[in-house]
């Protein structure tokens, strides 16, 4: 549930799968003792005095969070009680707007805390998170399940069209009503009591799952004894592995850290097949090794509780509950799309595998050695060989032209400036939570400040995997606030004195995440509920995917793809090869993604408690689900396996399909932009005015139609992903009529 009462807390609860909640109990935890000892000078008790209310990171101590949480929850419950018991008849202002204004201390504290938990956690923060997860869930329930409060909302909902509200106000009433119903406001008292128990349990389990994932990533790192074993690894990566080993007091050794995806970057270049296999097996067994961080039992418990919650709220399974609030609406719609794409993707992957097997056979024959069958740990290594042969280039040729800060400032920022007229200026006077974090003022086309942007690019053991955007301050006219947003990547940090050179995937990711940042920075709504990226989960990736198009747009690429030492532009011949290789290995990428997306749906479309109990053998369930859907192809495992699939244990539960669902909109939009002149201000202004600035204040698909003038069409996606050729036994894709939903 995306609850409006404390936007930062609601976002955090959704991300961490904490659910909703009950009245807080007296706190006797360590965190509670901290609260009593630290009332004075707490930076969260009043708005930050820094520009745009930027967080005062230099003044924030871990001991500040618990007192702020305690005071914030107490204050908000008083505010909610006053609204619920107001003797005046309910009005939009004394009920809905009053709720929007509630919980300011809690919002400030949770926005910083949960952002830091993701970006730079530590033992103290982990303990606070564990101590407070169920209490936050209880706090949400104390509001969502308040019968007097819901009665006022229901009255306004019934008369919403006669209240004299503008369209955004009417939609806000509707969203509050729907959120409260989905949170259980219409349940019996007995069911409400059980729902509170479920939400509290989910809160604890979700926190434990995520902390286990991070611990497993760090514990599963591969230790290599000799440099000779690293043959093929670039020098900068070897230096980074040596530095990682030194940090662990393993002088003379090398540590290969894992990312939270199944595939690992070193598998691309390591010649040592046995070491590639070690890395792969360490990756895919994370969370299911029977150690202290094993997540399989947690998965089974979470799925059982989610199903019970969904049934209690009147849905056959959790996917039906989750999707009802998305643009997809139903599991059938998702299944139909994924089912249409899967056989095409697997067919492409098998064609790619045949090419790889030929390379393996030829190499082994030349060495007079017996050949071997392609395995998952071979795919990246041999696909890189095929790419080098087919397109005559490799990543090592590209990377010198992709220095990190130059890509950000002369690529990502430049494209945004050309398209939207905005400008950026780095500032070093604002505090940061980690020395490598960069901060920029963002100025609008009229020269006025639009936002503050935080760039946190490097990987570190205290940071969760992947890449993401979040907000510290949300734009809204109700409070008159402008956005403070952050992008986070996990780029390996080179040893001191060496440049940070990006892969092409890392470059595209930087453009992608900045698309989310633009969505937050361009927000122009009245109410906090609708701010920025507060849109359906299967729509939120759409603007960020569109922004990827500028990574290889000729004029943008020419502006940033310059050699970090000489300043020489990337040669046109190399640039042409990068563009020609754009669809290379697409069968693999689509298949690994669909494997994860369909696995997510299988877990959340379980419709009986008996089935969940039978699924306590989590890995066996996973294998059977992939086989059933025809996506089980051994050389291409799912991008995430269940025990480290953080997306679906958090805000993307039953929603990992959202990336490709959004990509239907993205590919269609990219075609529209190309047909209307590409990188020019008219297109940027239209995209900003009709879509990016609107947040969640209007139906998502209506926003899409406002921009493109038609409904979503799937053909551009099929072309992009090389899926236009149907596999044997299937009919070719038929053209969709305008206004058809994906």
C-alpha cells in the first residue's frame, strides 16, 4: 500500500515489504532508551535550514533516529485523532488536506533513515531498522484501520463530485478511499486484529530478508590466492580485487565481490573456467546455503502471510491484490504478455547459445582438447568473444571514453539541458554522508532553482546492490517545497589515483536512473501524495527507460564519449560498432529477465495455503515454476533467484513484470520522439508538461495518451528486443489497433 500519510515512511514500508499496522506499544527496546536520552538538539524535530531543506547529514547521528521516530509517530497519531474526532462535518480541508499535512517529523526522519539504510547502512542502523519495523507497521495500521477516520473519508468519497474540487483534488479523495479499503478499513474487528498481526510479522520478516541478502553478498565474496588465476581480468579490476582483499586483512590475495544479480561481471573476462564456475555457484546459492543468512524459510513464511492477507481482503491471491492497483489490473493481463514474449526470447537465446557452442568447439579442437557443453558460467565469457569477433570491439576499447564524472556532466546533464533547458552546478558546501557523494544545484529554463541532485555512484559493502533513485524532499505546493533527489549506482571504485571508467551497461544505467531523477525534479503537483514518482509500479520505470535513449544519441554521445587522457572523441568506427551491437545477446537478456518476472508471478499467484505449505521447499518450487512456464533453460538462469530476489520481497512483489510492461510504453514513446525530431526542446517540453510534471495526479495511461496521442502499442518493443521472428509453432505478432493496452 502506498499510504499518503507519511510519504517517506510509506515508500520505505512498500520497498521493504513491511505492510500496514497497529497502535504502537510502549517501547522498551534499546532504541527506546536512546530516545529518552537524546531529546535535545535533534535535527529532525524542525525543518532543515539548509537550501531546499536539504538534510543536515553532518549533524545527524544514529542516536537521533529513534527519538525522532517516537516523537513523529506520537505527534501524527494526535493529529489523526483530532481529524477523526472533529465535531465539524467532514470537508476536504479538515480531513484530506489535514491528513496530507500530518506527520512532518516522522516524514523527515524516515526519509533520511531509509535512504541511508539502502545507501550506507551499519550495525546501529540495522538494529534500529529491526527494532522499529513492526512499530512502523503498527503505526500505519493505527491510521488505516481507524473507523472514525474512514467514515469521514467515505462520506467525502460518496460526494466527491459535488465538493467543488479540481481534478487533482477529486483524485486525491479517490486515492485515499481506495488505499484505506485496500488496507482493510472495511474488515470486521476480528479480521482487523488478524491483519495487524500479519502486517507486524511481514514487517519483521521483510527486514530480516533484506539484511540477510546484504550479509550474504559480503560473505559469499570469492577469495583468490594467486594473481595468475585472474588471467583475463583488466588491470584496474585486479587492483580493485587486491584492495578489497587488503580491506579484509587478506594481504597478497584477491577478493571478488558479488553483485546482487545472478550473473557476475568477472565471468565476462576470466579465462580460468574453474574460477568462473566458483563465482557462478557462489552467486546462485546465496540465501539457500543453510547458514545463518538462509532466506528460504523466510520466503515461505512471507508468501503464506501475503496470501492470507490477500484472501482476507477479498482477492484470490496476492498477485490479484497487488495488480488491481496497477495499470495491468489483472494477473491474466500480465501472464498473457509474459507468455507471448517467453517462447520468442528462449528461441533467441538458443540461437545465441548455438553460436557460443561453435566457438567453444573450435577453441577446444584447436587445443586438441575435448570440448565441453556450454554452462551458465561460460555464457558471458564466450558471448564476449562472439561480440568481439562479430563487431570487432570489446569493453576495454570503450571504457577509456567513458570516464564516470564526464559521462554524468557532459552526457547525462548535457542531454537533459538540450531537451529541457535545465542547467547544473556542482556545490561542495553541503554536507554528505559519504565523501564520494557529489551534490548539484539544478536550475530551470528560467534560471530559477528547480532542485538539488545527489549522485552516489560507487559500490561499497554498506550499500545494497543495484541502482535506484530516491527522494529526501518531495515537491508539492501544499508545503511549497522543491525536490531533493538522489541517484545511486554500484560502480566499482578504482584504487586511489586511477580514473573511474564505465562499461556501456553502467553508462546506460546512469542515464536510466537520471530519468527517475527527472521525474522527481519536474514534479509540479499540489499534494504530497502525488509527488514525483508516486505512480503505479508498472509505470514508474517508463520515464527512466525513455531517458536511456540519449545515451547513444549521436549528438549526446559525441559530447561525452571522449578519451579520459587525450580528450579525443570516440572514433566513429568504434561508435558505429557500439550501435551495431545494440541488440547483441538480447535473447539472453530477455530470457533471464522473463525468468525472474515469471517466477515472481508464480510465487504470488499461489491461491491456496496448502500450495504455500507445499512450496516450503523453495528451490524445488522455483525449478518447477520455471519448467512449467517454458522459461527453464539451464544456460540462462533467472536474473534473480528467489532467496536473493529483493525486488519481490519489497515494493515489486508481484510486480517485477513492471520493467517490460513499462518498456512497451518506453519503446513506443522513443519512436514518437524520433518521428518528431528527436533531441529538441519542443519534445522535452511536451514530455515534461504532459507527463513528467504530473506525478500521480492523473491516471497513468491517460498521461501516456496525453503525450503520444494514442494508446500503447507493443510492436516497437518486439523490434527493439529482436522478438519479431516467432519461434516454430507460434503465430507471428499481429499489429495492435490504436488505443490497445499492452
